[in-house]
């Protein structure tokens, strides 16, 4: 029997059982997707409408829905580059950014995305809030929603927190990262950036290198990349790779130098010191020697290799400054593109709320 999500997450705390359940469920569902047949990357987009009320993860999205978001984001980027930086699509809408965990990129990007669409924004941080007086996570969200909020962006250290909110709020819920579970807009902006740089995603070999075990970015990347037809390699020390991950259709590697020449893209995942128990690898020096991207490794890579990192980066650990700031790096492009991905997500969810069945790209 599955755990009762509502009961397990009624406090602002972490449930080990629920974490285990989500990890297990993620593995089973991804394995089922991989086993179900070829990717839907070629599905015609003209037949696709956005019908979802929430954006909780890439696990539940089809390849066509993912591509719809990427195309919408591309249209917003085109408009911005043409000078149309202020659009009216969310005028009168209130978007609440509820961040129960620290963030630089995601929080500011969602906030700016909402403003670019003319929404009013509420930016809530757990620090300094009435959580310290014992108010629960759900009560906090419901009280903020009562100010006329119709879209809630939530980041929380507990996997499943956005799902829980979606069951208790009338507002649309966008997952801005929930523990080790998913970070869908990061996965989308990574896909967008790869597609923009290379021209396509299908057929590429993309390595996720580092702390796969604790990474919600890795999970969203695995879902998104495999659905769009890329070959994914999970590379890192055995202690940082979840057992049985190969059942997800992902190649597992522990020798970075061996896979390097095959890679079209490398996504260097941050060592998540805040989520780790100690002793998962001997030392930072040894980790960066074996799995860090540096100038020497760049010379052994494909000339046009795309270097991604979700940020924040630990300079000198996952990658050296010459790689992070070099010509193959798209790290700041990822941040730029994150704005358009978040605009697209807010826009599509708003259109769904308006009850539209067909979602045209905005032209002005
Ligand atoms: N990549 C990412 O989620 O960064 P932040 O934690 O700064 O939002």
C-alpha cells in the first residue's frame, strides 16, 4: 500500500519513508517509460495542447508536452530579442514564489518571468516567516493563496512538497525543486540550451557527471533527455550513483576519461554537501582528479562539446574556472534561457486556467 502523502507531509519536515517511496516510484516509472517503446520526439506538435493544471515534474510529461514548453520559451526569447520584454499575458494574475530552501537563480528567474508577463508577485522566504511560530507548511501556503494567488511556485527540501500543495490549493503549483526528487524547470532549461546550441536533442550522448544520488536536476534531466531521444550516461563514484539506475535506460560509468570522447554534452552536477552523509568519497581533491572537468579533459573531448552546469558551481571541484568560463561552456546561457522557460511555464498554466484548449504562441 502506498504511503498517504498528505499525512506524511503535514509538517515542515522530512519523511525518510516518503523520500524512499518517491525514489522507488521514480525508478519504476522511468523504467516503464523506457520499456514502453520509442520516444515520442517525432510527435507532431500542431496536435498538442497544454491541459495540465500543475507542473510537478518531467516524469509525467510526454515528449510532445516538453517540446511545446521549449517552443513556447523559444517564442518568448524571440520576442525579447526583438525588444518586446514586457508582455501583458498575466496582467491581473498574482504569482507567489514560496521558497522554503535557498535559491539564487530559480527564485529570481521565476520572479522576473512573472513580472515580464505583467503578473503581480509575492516573494516568500521561510526565514523570518511565521513557520518559526509553528504554522504548518500547508497553512502557510493557504494563507498566502488567500491573497488572490492563482499560481504558486514552490521550492522545498522535502520530495513531494509541491504534489502535496497541489492537493490542498486551488492555485496552479510549479515545482521549483523538491529535495532529491525533481527540478523540472532546470531540466527544461537544460534541454532548451542543448537544443539551441546543437540544434536537436535526439541522438545526442549526454553525460550527467557527479552526485547523481542526491540530484533532482539529474532526475529531471534523465526524464527529459530520454523522452526526447538522447542517450544518457550517469557517471560518478559508485557511492554517488543510485543502485539499479541502469534499469532506467541510463548507461552507468565510473571512469570519466573512458566515456569523455563519446560525449556531445556534459552536465556537471554539483557535489551536494548539504544533502550528503560523510564518507561517500575520500576527498574533494580525489573527486576533482577523477571526475572534475579541466583543460586536459577538454582537449580529449569532442571539439564542440557542450559544457553545462546547473549552478551553483564549486569552482575547482566539478570544473575548473578555465572550463566554466571557456567557449564550450553554456552555463550563463542556461541562466538566460531559464527566464524564458519559466515564462513559458507560467503562461501555459495560466492559459489552461482560462480554459483554453488550444494554446497559440503569443505574437505581441
Ligand atoms: N540551479 C538552481 O536551481 O540554482 P538555485 O539553487 O540558485 O536556484
